[in-house]
């Protein structure tokens, strides 16, 4: 098969022919034979201009006899796909059609939609005004497979984009799409920019909006009071996209994918995806965004010239809530449940709610720092908070609603399954709870290492065995007992033979 000649080849041919006036030389430099070059020189047209569209069929139309049936189906429901219609025809006309006819039917359906189908949705390109619109959106970063200290780092970013210049900035979020994460994202963008645009656009996430009351128009959502207070503090006009209309925030949606692709390429250049700590990863993210923003500097300057200077103070990074510790040794914060030390049961504590964590204070002293759960209505139980009570009530373990959270890792789960296979149910529960208490008292890592070692050796993970293998555990010293030689005269006196 000959080489395909493109418009760029012929343009080069014409340029070289104009310089030398010799078709052979021009064709050689344009990487084609002399005959081909002569044809294009004499025609004086590009290959795209010489190509004629074919209006005839090269083989009979297999759907000519049944097209009326297909058209009736399409007129009833224009959303039917060609593959569905082919399966329908195979049922109506067995043996007449096969998979090789799918492309032909797809072309016919596509032609019908273009000539007789229903109107399609029209998108209207918008004119972006400098300094007017800042779009914010959350985006999951799971596909980047970033890890910190060897452990997978599950997180999102709150991503802000100025729609005129495409300048962007983002803040890391590990607590889901919460109002606290949204507040951190807004402040990260504004204080990095040093200016304030007119409008802040978001989608209809629960961080910014909520459904109206019963009987109200459900197609529109209303802004949350605290979100309105955030916008008012910085002088931003809150705006939201329509329900199920993400294309209205299309600039930031497109930039989400572009930023993740840019980060992926930077990680490939870096050669590894693991970071020593969160600070190192945050600096890496900022460096990537700074390099991308460098190309947007001219249009950004136009935006900075018309935006007002940021004069508002930075808001606190947390919200404070007063909650009472319930009898289950848990508190409820932002629709999620968290365990706290059982000594606080019945006490009123103050929770500082950050975007990524919750700090629990009692009488002004920090009692616990808990990683915040992403989303809502989730539960996080730390076995250290309840194990001492659970050991005293082992019968409550088997049917406890949060029992699955009593396995800190897969190694602990495997140890429990091994106990269940080799012991009675109650014995297995009691042995496992004692091992879990040992982990709470002496350190989870050491106990986990022993359990892994026993599993590799095929040895059941009984409590006494785990204690024996724990590093640094000194077996109890046996008392030194001195037994003197017996006095045989005692027996003589007993028998009256003194």
C-alpha cells in the first residue's frame, strides 16, 4: 500500500516547486515520487480538495426491508440505541442479521437522528468577564494513588478557578465535601490571590445548599445560612449551578481533569508517589499549580486590575460545638458518630471541628484528636476507648452493631477467624478481646507483628502465646524455694520409739 499524501506534503511540494521550478526536485524534498508530485502540481489543489464524497452504496442495504419497523421504534423513543434495535430485529427476524451489521445500523440511526430526529440540547458559549467569576468544585484524587509514609492517602481537593484567566488554586481535604473544607478552599484561593472576584460559583453540594421545606419547589436549592455568612465575610455574591447541570460550572470541571493529568505527569517525573508527610505533598501540589499559573500571567493581570483588594481577615479554621458524651462512649458531630474515652460518658465536651479532624476538649484540656470522617452518617469507633468495658462484657461482642470496627487491621481479623475455627464461640470472643486489650495497653504495632508471625507459622493466636512472643516481655521470675533435709527422728517419736 502506497504512502498516504496529506495536505502538508503537497504544500511543501508547491513551496519547493516555486523555488526550483523542477518537479523532480520538489517531489523528492516533499517525500513523494515524481509522478505523484506532477499530478498535484498540474491539478493545483490539495488532497482534501480533490477528495470527492461518495454518495452511493458499495453493497446492498441489509435493513432496507425492515427500516420502516426500525423508524417506528425510533419515533416512539428516540433514545433507543442501534445495538438494542439489532437485538430486537434478531428476535423478530431470526437468522437474518448478525453482529457484522451493527455498524451499518448505527450509521442509519445516526442519519435518521440528523434528518428526522428530535432537537438536541444546545450549549451556549459564554463570554467571561475579567474579575467576575470564581468557580469552586471538589474533586477526588484517588486515581493518583498518592501515599504518605507508605500508606494510601485518601483525599480530595477543593479546587478554585478564575474562569477568565483559568488561574487555579486548591486546598487538600480529607473530611469530605463539608462546609469546613469548602471554607478552607475559599480562603486558600482568596489569600493566595490577594484579590476578591465578584461572584463565587459552586454546584448544589450540601456544604453550600440544602433542599427547601416540604411543599416548596424542589428543582431549586437554597443556600445554607453559614455558607451565606462565609460569602458575606469576604464580600462574594453566592451563585450556584442548576440542579443536575454540572456544565454550568464547566470551567472548573474541565480544569479538574487537567490538573489531575498534570499532577500525574509530575509524579511520573518524580519517580515515586509516596511522600514523607502531608507538608511535603502539599508543597508538591503547590509547585505544580504555580508552574501552570505561570502561563496564565497576562490574562491574570487583567483580572487583578479590576478586582478589589482582599481586606477581610482570615476566618477561624474550626467551628466549636458543645456535645454530650452518650452512654455508648460516643458523640455526634456533623451527622457522624465518633467514639471518645469512656471516662467522659455523661460529660459535656467541646468539639472543635476542622476540615480534617475533630479535637475534643473537656474543661479546656484536649482529651482526644479524631480524624474526621468523609461524607455524613458514618461511624468511627476506636477500640482503645471501649475495650476495657468490652472485656468485662464479652457476651456483648458477638451482636454489637459496631463489632467490625474492632479489627484494627486485616491481621487482627485473621487472628479472630482462626480462633473461631479452633475454639468455641465464647472462648474465641474472650481470647480475641484479651488480645485486643493487650494491644491497647502495650502497643498495637507489637501485637500485630506477633499475630502476623504466628499466622505465618500456622500457630493459633492464643492470648498466652501472644504474650510469650511480645518483644521486651520478661517472663515472671519463679520464687527460689529451699527445702531442708528431713529429720527422721520425727518419725521415731511419732511411732513411740524415742
